[in-house]
């Protein structure tokens, strides 16, 4: 029974979402629509998710205007929406219920056993893995993920089962609004210092997150991550149940013999010393194997059979914008990758380096947030140097002020590559031409970073297709592209 006064999704009435097209907002919108909640949203650009929301019955306004609020009961906004936004200010003037996205998501969780996934990076892939494993087990979970599961084409769904799997965002402290049955902490590294000020304060927040689990619930953390283990020690001192995973001999779920190739990643696992056999997924990357272990451990502790867990993981097709192959044109493979924190950038570029083989790796990077680019510039620069060529765009930081000497120019200068192998390109329109000038047959290109860069891959492929003929690895015009290249082009 739901306690009196606790808000549910059905209590929201008719909902309007400001900036409905972004991944997080569109996922919540999809969930509410599939739950039968009438919904409208406003946007200024045609995001990919909008067509699906319209198909589900959502009303999408391609403008921000006070008239969009007529007949609305609840207005939902995200952290990216400024306080003086015309619709947000009008909603408050009218006395409408106004909720942050996380508050509305918490209302949607009411009455379910929530599995909340937090961590500096790895949240989206981990959330999607847990979701697919639980679907494989027939548990029909509801879910909201910060990215679409490839081929499934959805980032949210209202399921009939008792579980609700959700990505929990620590960047603005909103993950502290949830009361999970299971809390997962993939890692705790220096980030979001605009909110927390220091790493110590960030760790304090993760400790609080871990204390919010239900009395019969538990926390899952990575035994290989120093920050997560500091949080683990404090939670255990507070009497919380914490299970760990990783390659560490001290991990409850221990991984050994991790191997990763272009075909995927696999490893052997044991739980409390008992061998479980091999687990694998058809997506490459050692870091993804480690993330998958958190999903494996969570499912096992919830009573899912190990063979079902392995089957669910093996069926995982990846997440859009996570090592996503956009296409092959003129012998050039174009990938898209969401990574923008140095640790995830490094892991992704190491994997792409393996995939490139004898070809070169060219990264097109758009930094996300000025504070992160400034505070972690040296680490970002070192990650970008793993590529053979780096094309760096200006920082994507809505509402932020870029001080002189900060941003893309400074980051480009810091990358330890020869001058001819790196370039700052501030204009979006100039990026495809610069990439075409640099790449040749056999190369791998990856667009990496903030959400807008996901749109660049299609433009790069169009520019590559418009190039008269591919350039061979030795710099000469190649008269014949590979069969795969011709087919994709």
C-alpha cells in the first residue's frame, strides 16, 4: 500500500515537460506516456526522440511559450533549464505543480522495488545491462535509461513487474531523492565539483545515497575503484549491506581472465569462491566487462539463476552512443561515443585503438561543461593523445561563462600530440571538411563527447561519401574501395 501523501505518476495529471527532447527528459516522457499520463513538451530543435513521443500520443510544441501551459497540471524541468525560463516562470506564477525531473521520476518509482545506478561514469551501460538481464528472467521491469538500448530503440518502458531500474544522476544531488531497494555505485572519481566543491564532499553524497536503501535492500560497489571502496568502508561502518565486484581478490564477485576483442568481452566469474563459469557480451571494452559485473552481481543477489544472467548479458546489443558504429564510407569506419570524463575517454579510446588495427584513430571531441574541461584538462589531454589525430571543438556548456584562456583552445594546446596532428575547430560547419582532409582508407573516426556531437556522425559520413574517391593508407587515391565500404556508401 502506498503511504498517504506520497506522490505517484497518476497524481501528476496532465504533464508538460520543458526541453522534452533530451535523453533524460525524453526517457521520462516515454515512461509517463506508456503509463497513460497525458503529456506535452516543448523544444527548439527536432531531437531524434520526438517522433517516438508523438507516436505515443505526446503533444510536442516547437517553441517555448506560455500558451503551452494551458490546461496543464504539472510542469517538469531539468537542471539545464534556467530559473527565468519563460515557461518555468509562468508555471510558478500560475501556481502549477512544478517538479524537477528527478522528483517526477521518484513519483514514477512509487510502489516499485527500485534498482538505482549511480557513479561517475558507466551508469547508462550498467542500467541497460540490468534491464536486459531482468527482462531475460521474465521479471518485466520498468526502466528509465540515459541512452537507448541499441536495436531495442527505447530508453524507457512501463513494465508490469515489481522492479524499476533507473539511472541515478549524482551531478546535481538529485539521486538523493530516491529510496532504492538496491543502490549501485560503479565508481567515485573527481567530477561535478561545480556542485560539490571537493572530492570529499562528493564521496559524502555517495555515502548518503547508500544509506537510503530500504532496510531489506543492499548496495553494490566496485572493489577495483578506490573512491567506491572508501564509500564502501563507511557504509559498512554504518551497518549497511554492501556487496562488491571486480578483479580484486577481496571482491565478492571476482572476475578473472578478462579478454576483449573487436567481437566483444568475456571473463570468468566466481561468487564467494564458487565458480560460476564464463560471462560474455558482444560489445568490446574491458571497462564494459567490469560494468557488466555489477549487473551480474545485482541479479544474482536478487535470485536470478546464473544461466539466465549469462544469457541476458550475452544478448546485450550495446547502447546507442556507447561504441556505436554509425557506418563505413570509403573504407573509413565512423563510430560515436558518449564519453566525456577522462577515465571513460581513456577506456573508449583504448578499445577503439584495438578496433582500428593497422589503421589510424581520429577523434572528434566536443568537451562537456566548462568546469570539467578546466578542472580535468590535463587528464582529458592525455586521453586524447591516445588517438593519432585530434579535432577538438568548443566546449558545450549551456548557461556557463567561458573565461579568457579556457575552453577548446586551451585543451587543444594541452594535448601532447605534434601540432600537425591536432587542431581546434570552433565552427560546427567546418568539422566535416577538416575530418575528410585528415582521414584515409582504413582509418577509424570517432565522434566523442557532449550530446550535440551525436549529430556529427551523419554529417561526417555524408562528407566522406561526397569525397570523389577514398585515400589509401599510403596517401594515394584508392581506385577501389572495399566491398563493405561500397555497400555502406
